[in-house]
C-alpha cells in the first residue's frame, strides 16, 4: 500500500449520509405518527398562536392548545472575531462551521478548553492539523474527574504544540498567511500567532430571546434560559420547554427525557389520563461524555464534588492495564473508577477513561439510579473478556474482594 491520503470529499459525504439517514428517519417516523412538519423560523404571536416564516418569505400562523418549546442553543461568538473583516472569513468557525469539514488546516487554534473544542480538535488533529488550545481557567475539560483528564492529556500531548492555560485571546486580524491572534495571560506568547483555522468553542447560549416569548407571556431569564418546573412547564401553564433552552447540562440525552415528560403531561391533560398528567422529570444523575480519543465519561459525584459537599467516599479503581480486553486492543491506558458513600455504601459516582467509555458509562448511571452498592455491582456477573467487566472489578476493588489486582500492602 502507498502512503495513505485523506479524501475530504468522501469523508464529508459519509458524514452527510449519516446525518441524512438519521434526520430522514425522524421525518418518516413523524409522518407515521401523523405529525405535521412545518419548516421555517417560528415566533410566538400570542399565547395560542405561532407565526412561521418560510425560506421563500411566506408566513403562516399556527394555532395551538399546548406548545413545547425546544428551540435549543447556538454557539457563543466572541466579539473580537465578529468584526466585518473576520465575520465571514471561512478560517474562523464555531463548532457548526467546523462540522462542515471544508478544509484541512495545518495549524489550528481552539479557543476554549471544554469538551466541544477538544472533540473538534481530535477530529482535525487526526486529519493532520497541529493544535494550540487557549483556556482562561487553570485546566482543560472542566467538570470532569481530574484523574480521568490526566490520562486523556498524557495520551493527547503529541497533538498539541501549545496548551495556553490562564490565558485569553484579546484580538485577531485576517492576513494572507492566516488569522493572526493576540493573547494575554500566564502562558501567552509575546508575538501574535498565525493559524489556518480558529475554532470558537467557549460555550453555547440558549435561544430563549429569539422566539418572541414575551408575546406569549413566557418568562425568559437574562441569559436566555426559560425557567420550568419538574413537569417542564413554563410560567404559562399550557406552554412547556425542554432541552438546552431550560438550562444545563446542554446534552441531547437530557433533552429527550425532558421531551418525554412534557409530551406525557400535555397528552395526559388532553386525554384526561391522570397518570400521564403526573409525569415529572426526576433524574438522579445525567451522564457526560467527551467523545475524544480516549473517551472520557463520568456520572454523579467526582472526588472533587464529594470533597466540596463533605461526602466521605470509598473509591474502587480498576486499571485497564489489568484488563485482558484492553491489553488485546493495545489500548490499556485507561481505568474505571467508582465512588461509594461511606455512610450508606451506595454508589454515588463513577468515571471511565478509555476507548468506548461513553458506551460503558450507562451501567454506572443505572447503578446510581437503582441505589446499588459495591456487592450488587461486583456480584453481577459481567462477560469476559470485555471492557464492561472493569465496572464489576472496580466495585470488587472497593469491596476489597478483587483477585484481578495485587493485594493491598
């Protein structure tokens, strides 16, 4: 075989095929359920009417008895990257633009050290880009267990030329050679740095102020979030809201469960079904995943959270260097960690770093929801050899009965 080459057109076509299949499937299921799909930009006209403007400029009004707002969020755009010179420059993107895969940059700057930026960095690094990341805080991937992040950072160090912590971007200008970016802070380079691609990944902002909520009487907070109760109901009783627009965490899997609740309550009221009408969003935990390489996944309390809350925990950590499957995969850099409340013995948190961590974290979330303890998890027979058995083995470590690791001295 010759040296491998990236066919960006084929890669982009594959991505579009995947997205098309999923969105096409949703459209087909909507049709099966007799849902009328109207495409356009919607704004409330009053508490019972929605005005929808189509791409061709035509407008139609839809009357409703109940409504569910699921208008989501959009990427935050930094003011100094929104100048007339930079606003339409294809070398300055948000995550939306980055996902279009328009180019193969040689040098890329990620503004913001959170999950979205690092996921996009993983993609472009794999396609050949050298990475710089700038973060105002003192560490990357805030919110995740620090031990998990250390493994990710060690594995990913070769991708980065510079990790600029406690540093911020203060200006940029377009040049023929690239986007010249100026920095300030603890790790700031003295001279402006030039990049082929600059990714703004400093968070997302809810679309609460873009839907004419005031005309419907729906309260919207200063930051654009819409307050709701456990039934996902806004201050207007027949209007509900779900997803990014109601608050953190801004995760699709959270939004789906909230959507189920809102739909059940609305349908229960209409059908006179008391059980449905009493539905409520009552998740004990919501898992988070960074789809980087290796993946980082966590749910419930981290050790830092437990310390801050004064919760004494017992830890069970199983290193993947002792996992037959991880060794066979030649990816044994990771580990699985479980945290148990010392007082109740119930599991309160857990994290995984390694390949397929996101596929595995659901079992830990279920264990927390079910109030399982180390014996419950450890005595559940997991198949061997798998990465999933590391969860059972981590529980055995916490219990003190694990024979797959050396005994404590």
